[in-house]
């Protein structure tokens, strides 16, 4: 919305219609690791995330799942980091085996995406969410309850990740799942669409 307003579109002409994702398998209550799940490209902020992990060797394992033009470069830059695993693309059961052990999902995107599907999937799994202040679904993050929002520098990312790791798992999982259920589940979004069309026809 800020982008559209910035190029001169009237706020009255902007209608935000949400998308949904279906229910996802829940993470384990004992989950203690972190994950970046998305395209391996510079604009996704994944290299800045790697810099944050270089600042603290005591951080739990960061799993990087995805494919992209920067995958080889990322593998090269992560050499020597024992707590970073670059998986490449994963799907189905192999992906879920990684995700179920990840307490924190991290989204360091450098630009506003219109619909961050992987972030919403993370909420549905009950993960804590650490995301860039640029991310479009920043309102889904309740600071200090189910996640944290960070500025785009490695120290801020590190601070947000540490805070997310310290969250009480049960409360974090319940809160993230509730945010998904109330705002991004198929039933919630269907209700919003129905209301939108009813108003459109009056």
C-alpha cells in the first residue's frame, strides 16, 4: 500500500484482499533450530542472514531451503560455518522433516512482497517469525509473543533471532496458529471475500 500511495494512487482506490494457505503440519514443541525457506537471491536478504550467523557461533543450526541463481555463491560463503546447512530445494516429507525441528522462520527480504506465502505457512506451523521491517505481513508478528521485526542489518537480525529463540514455545505456537486461523486460513479468507463481494453489489 505504501508503494502505491508513493506513486500517487489514492488510498480510496486501494483494496487489500488477503490470500490463504491451508493447514500445515505443526512443528515439534521441542523445536530449537532456525530456517530460511525461499528463493536464493540477493533481494531475499539471505546473504545478510548469513552475516548474522557469522557473528555468533553459538546460534543453533540455520537451515537454508530453496533454489535460485545465488545458491552456489551462498554455499561458497557458508563454508566453515558448522551451524549453517544449505539444503537446496526440498519438497514433501524431506522438507517437513527439516521444518518440524525449526522453532524460528526468518524472512530477511529487502523489499515488500505482496503476499509472503512462506511466512503465512510458518504461522500455520506454529513457528516464531523473525522478519524484515520491509515485509508485507509485518502485522502478523506480535513482537515478543510470536516473533520479532528487525531492521536490515546483521546485528538487528541477530537480536531478533535470539529473542525468538527465547520465546515460550507453547504460547508462541498457539499465537502464530491463531494469527493464521483468524486472518489467513481458507475459512477466514472466504469470509472476507464474501463480505467484499456483498459490499460491492450494494
